[in-house]
């Protein structure tokens, strides 16, 4: 999929492709209301539209990302609702049948920045600055029989995500995995990750996971 990407917008890579593959494999029913969080270029939103979503809403805090997603959807003749906002604000006011998310999840020594290209991946010392709020708000953001698919690195705690989702009454399980070599960001902070106990000395790759969460309560 060839996509326009404005400067500073997260480039679709292994995690994006893994999430898109999990969407296809999940065979989610068509004709549903879909939300794509942290949309970036809009690749996942475009894929959801192609899979038969009735409506697709794409959200990102970055103006450049929303512009990129707008060009990539309109250039394909797709009507996708695009919102520049914090995902928590959107989820507090609306419900969806399917929520897709590739949030920032890279652990780092500092709090996530409020601006700049690094806000597309920086997620604080545990990598969960956005993951934890997302897990907490999802149970009330899904329609009955709704489903969420979240991709992130195992470095920030696969089991913690599962436990947090289940604590909210969702059925949760890992549905896809992929091991990939460190990119430039992780290579640049490998020593910090080892010192923080998030990485073994011999590790040079990370496991990406897609976690599926289903609303099983009325």
C-alpha cells in the first residue's frame, strides 16, 4: 500500500502490518462502526474500510498525521471521519463496534513529549503511558459484542495488558505475534533498556503482539 506521509508522521512498519493482518484474520463482521486510534498515515483505517466497515473514524493528536490520513483516504475515494484529538476524549463520548489501536509504546527514560515526531512512539519509563489509559477506558467504549485489537511490544508487558483488560470485564488474548530486529530507536537506547531490566543483555530483537479484547457483558 503506497501512502503519503507528511514529515514527522509515523511510518507504517512491522507493527502496522501485524495489526492489519490480525484484522484480516479476525474476519470481523462487515457493516460495523470502526475506530482507528493513533492513525498516523491512516493505513489501518484504509484497511478497515476495504474490509467492509460501515463507518470508519480515525483519530490522531498530530495535525500532520490527520492531514496524511485525509489525503490517503480521499485519494482512494473513501469517506473516513478524521479527528485531531486525544483518544481518551473521543472514547469518553462515543462507542464503537471495533476499536483498532497502535499507540506509542516504546519505553524511554523520560515522559512522553508533547510535541515533535518522537511523540509517535515515546511512552514513558514503562512504555505504558497510553496503553494503561486505553485499557481502562475500552470496556465502556465498545458496543455490545464489540472487539478491540491492540498492537504493542512485549517490552512493555503483554501480561499486564491482558490483566488490565480482563479487570475491566473484557475477554482478552494474544492473537498474533512477530519477532523483529530492533529499529533505530531501540538500538539507540538498548543500554538504558537493559539497565531498566526490560531487556536481556543478549537480546537484539523485540516481540510484537496483537491483543484482542471482546466485550462479553451487556
